[in-house]
């Protein structure tokens, strides 16, 4: 990536500005977004990650004969 450390740092700075502006203008929408993220993390770490070996595996590839 050209200019490697600069693009991710600029993106993080822009995201901080966006979150700050959203907090200033309407805290309810930010609260709803954070609640949805928290529910998603709880669902992932409480249900999906413990069942990883059972549910989230790819089938074995078929053997092909030449």
C-alpha cells in the first residue's frame, strides 16, 4: 500500500470525528448502534465461537482421479 501508515491513520481520525459529531448531535442513535454491536459480540462469543468445530467447518474436498 502506498504511503502505508498514513491511510489507516487518516481513516481512524475520520472515524473519531464522525463518532464525535454523532455524539454531539444525537446520543440516542449512537446508543442504539453501540447496543447492536454489544448484542452482536455477545452472540458471537456466547454462541458461535463455542460451536465453531461443529457448525463452521468446510466439507472435505472430493478426491479427483486424473
